[in-house]
């Protein structure tokens, strides 16, 4: 039987930075199964509506299930109520799903950690949605996964309130890159996504070739 502490380990690096004109999301591209690199080209940032996106860490099956569920529920809410849920309502809806998922009786607990970002008529919002279903709003930056400790070192020392989107992108790249250098469960490249008043847009995807040619 797998030990609880081994199950709780999420091998990845994701982060989100709140900027003056929007929010920057970034993540590495490696998926691991224990010490085995299962995939070298994984997307870990997903658009759930035209103005909201999330980063993902944890068990792939639970993440895929919850992604499908939240997208479907947001569409149903819009049809039933005639309006689009704001960011806080959408984040709380996903938090409830995560809470229910991890508390279901199962031989393998459902572990999923999301960073939830978006904008509505009242502004830009960033939430840390922890695997236990708790929801915490942040007004600066947040990171998740096994490489987050390393990423936080860069974020803590270089983040500035009111920084521009371009500055946020550069800081996100530096932070993820630092994790790639030291965290074995993170690697193979990175993706960067920006949320601004125009919507969700991927601004950078970079794959790192580690093959040694003879």
C-alpha cells in the first residue's frame, strides 16, 4: 500500500503572479509517476472560460475529471441563470468539487491542487485552491507543486507590487527555470499564459531538448 506522504507528493511547478494589468500563469511540462518521467510535453494550464484559467498539480485522473466537471457546471449555470458566474463564484464552485473529491472513500485519495485566476467586471482575482478544498485569495503571487519551494525563493526576492505584465512574464520564467534546475520532478520546458482584459492567451511555450547526440 502506498504511504499517505508518498501520495501527497505532487511533482510539478506551477505559479501565478498578479500584475497591474492582469495575471501571469506559468508551469513546467513534465509529468512523473514516482521516479519515472511519464510524459515530457504536458499542458498544466487550462482555460475554463474566456476570462478564467487554472494551473494544475496532483493526480492526473482527478485533474482531468474535475476540469471536465467545472467546465460543464459553468456552462449549465450560465444556461440556467442567464448570466456568467464571476470569478469568486466559479472558484468556490471548483473548491466544493475538490472538497468532495478528496473525501470520497477510495484506496487512492484524489489529490488535486489548482491555482485559479480570472477577471470580471469588478477586477482581477487569484486564488490558491488547495487539495483539501480550502480556498485562499492572494493579491501578489502563489506557487504549487514539488518545485514551488524553489520558485518561491525567486518570487519573494523579485516580486514588486504593481509590476507590468511584461515584468510578470519575465519573473515567471525566472521562477520556473530555477525550479527546473533543482527539482527533478519538474522539467522539459514551460508554458506561460496571460489573463488580461481581452481574455486568456498563451504567450510562450518552450520545450527543452535534453537529448545528447552521439
